[in-house]
C-alpha cells in the first residue's frame, strides 16, 4: 500500500515538474504575439492552413528536448511523426525489442502503420491501444493547426501481464526475426499498469493540445508578419514611386511645415543649390534658399488660408545675367497634414523667347520698311542710270542729231568732246553708271532677302545663293569699326556640277549672311602678321547631300564657347554689340526647317569653319 502511495506521489511530482517545464518551453517556442489576438484566422480556411509543415512551425531542437525529457520522466518511449507515421524527431527511450522489430521489412511497415493509426487526430483525448507490430501498449495524440493534422506525438513500448513470451516468439517467426533475441529483448521491456499508462497518455494529450495552440499562434503570427511586410513593401513602393515623380520634375519642389522648415527637397533643388536633402531638412527655407526669404510671409499666409499663392522672382547672378523664376505655393489640405509645397520654375529662357518674339516683330517691321525704301530708291536709280546713259549717248554717241545741234550752236562737236575729256567728264559719267548699277544690285539683293519665305522647298543653285550673299555682305561697310567687307579676300572652292538643292532661298541666304558677318567681325579683331583676312567658301557634292563650308582665318573659338555657340542669347560680344540670336536662328533654319545639320570646328587664334549639310531629297 505504501509502495503504491510512494509511486503515486513520485509520479505526481514528475507531472508537476513536467508541466512547469512545458510552460517554459511554451514561452520559448512561441514568438511575440502582440496584436495576434486582433488578427484571427478562420480555422476552416484551407488556404490558411493547407500545406503547413510541423518543422516550419517550431525549433526542432526545443521539441526534441521536450520529447526526451518527457520520455525520461515518464519511463516510456517517445517519438513525433508525420500523420503517415514517418518520424520527425529522433526516438527517445526506444526499447531494444522495437529496434529489433524495426530492422525487418515487415516489422517496420507494421510499426509505421500502427503509429499512423495511434497518432490520428482525436479532440476527445489520447488514442491508447496495443502496437500492431509487437503488441506492446502505445498511445498517441495528434497535433493540429486550425483543424489541420500536422504531426502525431507517440509514446509507449510498455507491457503488462497480458503479454507473454510465446506470443512474441510467434511474431518473431512471422516477421523473420530471431526468436531468442526477441524473447530476451521482451524480458527487458518496461512494465507498467494500464491505469498508470493511461495517466501518462492524458499528460501527453495535454502537451499535444498546448503545442497545437502554440502552433496556431505561430502561424497566426507568421501570417500577420507576412501581411505586415507586404503592407510595408507596398508602402515603400508607393513612397519610392512618389519620390521618383517628385525627383523627375524639372522644377524645384520643396516641402515645408507650418514653421517654414524644409521637409522635402527634390533632386532639382539639390542641383540648383548644391545642397543635399540631408543638409537642409529641418532648416528654415529662407536660410537654405536666401533669395526667396521675402516669400516666407506668403508661404505662411497660404498655409493659414489654404489658398495657393504665386509670384515672380528676378535674381541678379554673377556675370550680369538675370534669373527669372516663377514661384507657386501650394498649401497641403488633405489628410490633416499642415504645411505647403513650394514650386520654383526657371522661366528665364521663356522670358527671353518672349523678348525675342517682340524683337522679331520689330525686325519684321524694319524689314518691311527697308523693302519699301528699296522700292522707292529703285525709281530715282532708274532715272540716274537713264540720264547717265543718255548723257553719254548725246555727247559721245555717233548720232546725227548730235551733229545738227552742234551746228546750230555754232560749235564743233569734236571740240566739245575734247573739252569734256580734258575735264574727265566721261570718267565721271562712267562712275555714275557704275555706282548706280552697284546700288541697283544692293537694292535687288535687299528686296530678295526681305521677301516673305516660300512655303515649300524648291531646287536652287546653292553656289549662286552663296555668291549673291557675298555680294550683299560686301555692301556692308561697318562705320563703327571702319572696315570694308570688300577688303576681305574670298577664295571659292566649288565642286563641278553641283546639283540643285531643295531649300528656301531667303532662309539659306540669311544663314550665309550671318556666318559671313560673324566671320568678318572675328577677322577685323585680329592683328595679322604676314597675312590678311580671308574667307574660304567650299561647296561639295556627296552622294545624297551637298556640303557648304564657310571658313575664316580670324581669332578662332575656344572649346567651351563652341559647346554653347548655337544657344539662344549666348554671345561673346560686348553688351550692345550682339543679341546672341544670329547663330541660334541659323541653326534652327538648317536643322529644323531644312532637316540638315550645322556644325562648327575651330582652332583658337587660327581659323573657324562652319559646315552646313543639306539633303538633296525633297522634305
């Protein structure tokens, strides 16, 4: 009686110790579960639990330690298997009898089959039955996640008085094992009453149930973390997308809070100010961008009234240039966020373009006036030419009327002619004719140049246009610099049989004239030693295009200037000496209107060459 009491007391002590150990392991096995209770899973959802693997839910080292300690405390063999009976953990306390049986093919198959049946899922309690292989007492409890059977915890390999040696010998013969080994191993199997084994099985069931709860919480936590990571990834993606939009804007976009401290600073702002976002975040906008410090009152007003504000800013920058900017302040009015977005756009080129358009309108008016003047000059020129011709005919012409009038005046015609020749009157008349013809040529070129552009590109002789432009340029005598274009040598290198080029004659003539005038300016500023100003004009035919080269031997252009030479408003001349539009307009005419190319090449101090390539195909 006392022995039973002592055994019972010892067993209860072991059970209490084991329960304490289970509580410790539960704390170790379960991940932090804050917010999990607010994240329930539907236990009937196949999508939630299907494919769950026991090994993915727990640290197998901890499970193995729990199994080993349980088997040692209870005096039973133990193993955790998959639902089909195949083992997950290493066996704990397996008896020699079962090891012998499992070495045979039939014995192992029977053991797996028995383990699968004993470990089936049962929510009412443990499954207790004799092993289908050796006939020893076994028990099992299923481990489930939301109703999904993922593992079985098995114990057993104990005998009572109902098993005998003869039965084991018969089984040895059935599976092909040695009878004597089986009988010897059977005698060493742990003996335990059914009542005691049943109590151990119930403890097993309690542990399996707790592990199932832990597994359920673990998978809840896994899904929670997975969804949280997904939300974080989506948020990061959205933030990255918005950041790319902000950084892709050509404007300065600056976010500020209610105290005008910088909260957002895009890449364009970094480029313009040479300050990184890390350097300016949290600082006052007026501090990091002093030129708009006076706008702080307007920013605060926009935030307070929730109304956008706009203004313009003019800033003098080094070099005497003026930077024109438009500033727009957008208050933040959504999601309870206070602050504003300041957008700054550089509109300097737009302002200059507007000024250029105004200037172009003025030039059109001047051009129309020049055309009118040219027409008016044509009439007196025609009279001068006619009178000069008639004077020459009536004095030196072999006309009968001349003789008659001289006789009536009682003078000898030859004496009159001799007198006029002595006074160089014929030379003067020739000068009048030459000058009037030259003036007529200038007027004709002016009329051709001022005539409205034709709508379509039609074939023209490019060499003739080049020569006509040279004649027009030769008439340009610069009174300020006191140089005459006619003093510049012109060398012509034209290919033979250059085909007609589809182009707009007046536009091409304007390009040539701009290049000649720029070249003349460069040459007049150079001091020549053993040389003189010279233009070399080349026209080449290359398969599907005609190439025109205009080269001067002036001061040349450095590399930095060459890179900007075709930019609108860029000029190296002094203020008032040039607008910086000539070459940019020329570039536009060639590249945009004629789909050709205009290139520059130069050697500083030696020469500059402009190369124009025009397609022979009709555009």
